[in-house]
C-alpha cells in the first residue's frame, strides 16, 4: 500500500519547481542539453511532436481561447494560428515572462494572467479551453474540482483540447536516453516518478529537488472517467509519447 500523499504540500513544491525550471523548461521539448538523446531518438521524438501538432490543427481552436498552465508559450503560439484571442493563465511569473517574450508581435491578442487556476474565478466564458502537459499534474482528489472549473469557464457548445505525456513503458524507444524502471518507479532525466503514488521528484540545473504531481492516464480509462463527469471527450494516443483529448460537455 503506497504511503499517503500530502497533496497540498506536493502542489506547493510543484509551483516552486516550475518557477525554478522556467529558464530550462523548453530544452526537454526541443531536445537540447541533457535532453538530447541522439539523432535516432530525436527523430522519433519530433515525429511524435508532429502528430500532436496535427491533432491540434485538426481540432482548430477558434474564437476566444483560454489556455491553462500556459507555461513558456510553445502551445500559446500554436493556439494563435487560428484563435481570435487568447487568455494565457499560469501561476509562475517566470514562465509567463518567457511566454510574453515569445508572443511579442503576435497578430492575435494575448492576455497573460498570473494566477493559480484553483483559486481563479473565470472572467467569462470561452469558446475553447486548452491545456498541455497539465492534466497529469492534477492531484487525484482535485480531478473533479478541476473539471468543474473547466465547465464554469466554457461557453455553451464550447470545446476542450488537451495533450499530455503517455504512461512510460519499458518497451518504448530509449536509444541511449537515461530511462529505466525501479520496481514501480520510473527514472527519467533528472526525475524519479513513483507510478503508484503519482508523485515525481525532479531536479533543476542548480541541484534543487522538488516534488510534483504526476498521475498518468490510459486513454480509455480517462475517456470513461470524463464521461462519468458529463463530458463527451475522445481520448487518443500517438504512437508512444503523448495522449490527447478533444470534445465538450455531453448534451
């Protein structure tokens, strides 16, 4: 039986982790520095990135868009290809500073809001709500609360799109990357994630370590859980790296 988790404490450390990691955050996505695992792996990775990009493009985020956990703006840029306006919400001022710089000169109006979404009252209804690599950071006891928040911010007939990490599996391509299993824990680059507890210990460049929430979902399991909460969301997986979902409230 896994030890009980103090989710409030883990969430507080999670905020500090992303504030500390902001300057190096994009390296894992762009495969630079410690996240460059060699050309063979990187080619597979960027093919997966292309698949998740295509999924968002097919979804077509139009109208007034709310982006949760907007981070450094990599997904804000993507949303800006078709959105009429974007509200980019994040609790980390360091992340939002990078996001602002990235979106300088955007032809789409982008409003940046520094706030914890669990304490933020939506200031209107949005046509689209999007969040990338956030759902696995929602503690299990707050899962329903989070989706109630999404409901409160979504316009009638509004749509949701999300993307996140797929469950690590031993058979996934590794090709020299520092990756392995220790019982029910998985070792990544500067991280060790307890899959049973849903808690990851992560290290930033200066050596500090933080706990974060990391609760992975099987696509079918997540789709059924959302259906039980009144959502009609189709959850799919790319070949190995990501899961994503799109849909809206069940009418």
